[in-house]
C-alpha cells in the first residue's frame, strides 16, 4: 500500500475509505461476509485432523490491487508460460524433442509418476493438454515477480475468486462506483467457451460439456457445483456416464445424451478402471478408448501432471526458449534439486535457511520452512531427504511482499501470493484478477487455506 511514507496511487481510494469507515462498521461487515460465506456453503474440507472437516475459509475485506500496467506484464508472462507448458506436454507424448536435445533429462519425464504412457501419441484438439493453467506467483519488489509453481491439472480456487468479488460488491458497493475495476464475473462463460472450442472434430452440432466430479465428499465439491451452475452445464459423477461404441453418453431423464467435452476434477488414476486403477469407482470404464479415438475431449488431458512437477518446473525457462524462441518474462525462483548430489549437499548444509518441498506435494503439506522450524524438525526432514532425495526440491526463503490485512489490531501487513487463471483453447485468455491467498499468522509465509491461510479480492484497475 505504501511506497516509503507515501500511499501508492493505486491504493489512494482504499486508504480514504478505511480512514472514514468506523471500525465497528468494518467489524459488522466482516461478520456479515462470514455469514454469507457459510449460508452459501463456501467451505473447504480438511481430512485427517479431527473435528469438523468442513471449514469456512477466512476472508479478508482489504483487496489486493494491481495497476493495469503491472497486470499487462503479468498477463504476457502467464500466457507465455501456459503456451510453453502445453508445447512441452504435446512434445513429451510424441517425439520428445526436448529430451533428445538434452534440455530436460529423460528420467525426469519418463520415470515421473505423473507421466502416463497411455496418453502417448494422442492428439487432443489444438494440441492443448492443459486447458486451465494456474500459475502461483509471488512478488518480492516493485518490478519483481517470481513463479513459485505451475498447476496444469485441475487448479482449484477459482470459485473463491468469483465469490470474493461478489461479496465485496455486495458489502461495499460505493467502492465499485468510485473505482474502475476489471470484472471477473465473465470467467464461467469464458471457461464454457474454452471447453466448447476444444470439442472433438467428431462433435455434431453444439458441443455438450460436463464437469466430472468425485462427488460431494471431495474437498473442492463446492467449486465443482458452483462452476457447473455458473456455466449452465451438468455436474456428473462416474456412474452418470457410460461408453457406447465410439462415444461417451450421459444418463438423463430423457434418455442417453452424447457428451463431447469432459472437464474432469478427478485424478488420472481414477478416470478409467480399464486403463488406470482397476478398483476405481469414480471413473468411466472405457473412457480412454473413446479419448484415443477422438470421440471426446478430456480437460485437462490425462498425464498433464508431468508439466507441473516441482522438479520439471526448474526447466520451464528452457522450455520457453526451446519451443517459443523467447526469454521468460516471469522468473523462476532459484531451485536446488535434491536428486543432484551437489545440490543435495548444499541443501542439507543450509536447511535452516531454505524452504524444502515434496516434488509431488500440494496444499502446503510436507513442507519444511527452515527459518521457522525447530532443530528437531530440521534433523528429521534431513533424514527424509537422504532416504529419497529425488522426492524433494529446495528454494530460498523469499522476502515476499505483504498486503494490508484486517487483523484484531487493525490494518497490518501479511504475506500474500497470487494464482491467476489462464484458459487455453482456440485462444489464450487470462482472467483480470485471480485468487490472492494471505498468510493470516504474523510472519508466516504459508498461505494455503489448509494451513490456516485466508483469501482476499484481487483488483486490476483499468486506466
């Protein structure tokens, strides 16, 4: 919010609003927002910790603000990254030229647990494998943005982005009357059009899209149902679909209806018991045969996870040069790969200063934040690295930017990151906003909701 002692122009209106709004009014609005979130059902699930698994995600009323100039640079960088990641996915499931050229190690691709041999040779429409790309970004200075990780499978959280904006507009309409803020409410329609644009050439007429969910017990089920409702498409589970001949059909009260595009929110392993896990009760038997023959499009494609592996992440700048002939606009965080003996030696010698992550981890689980860990925790984590070094990467502890956040004492700085959502179909579109996650504990760098983080609205100001 501040540049030294001066208020940054982008936040000037917000500073005025905070100063003229009584504290008790803000507290009342916060309670109203929480009541709305609970009534609407905007919760997330945390398993294995006891107590109520359905939790209300903390919502902070102070938005994060980007100028249009700042956003245009981020937009170019995220779109560039999304194009390169899709080029990489098409390549590694065909001739693997990037491996042949010695740019990416073969073992990192072909021995990766997310690599799916069943997808080799399949040509999805437009060569698009990852249709919704979530790029996690952090800011460390006025012009310095870094990519923390890529999410190419099923990046979650977009429902929070949309609901955060809805709540803010309902709570504080005067802010939106006085400020030109880029809208995000067209995201569901853009997602629907993106899915329709990658329908199979065998599609006859208007493409029929569905969202395939594991069901109501999934941690992100609210998002699945919310998006289906906003897009005007059916929310289905595995038993609602069946394969007949070269196509997939949906059971309806009016009889079978052919499905052209499946936006799947279940893991690869459970998609098709005839191809992946035979004990899966969540998928559709025979789905992969239809996918191979071009009878249906799966978004995102099975096997897309090889592109968001945290070790593969270290090669994305090289992918951008290799496939696009460009220099990466957004920088990677310097990363040590524990599978490399020299890197591992450095990591083990400096664990107290580093952040160490599991290569296939997510949700903030399995991390070691060295500066905030005890000697016992560091020693135990070192043994894990020594036992399975290829399972870990390490990064420096970044001086993450902070955003003003409402806490018990008033406004205070808290660390944030950002996940913008990039849609890839016939066109590439970045929604002007995203999910800002905030570490509500003072000094904490872990923003994941499963680890106590909250969310806030993200504004892109129009010039």
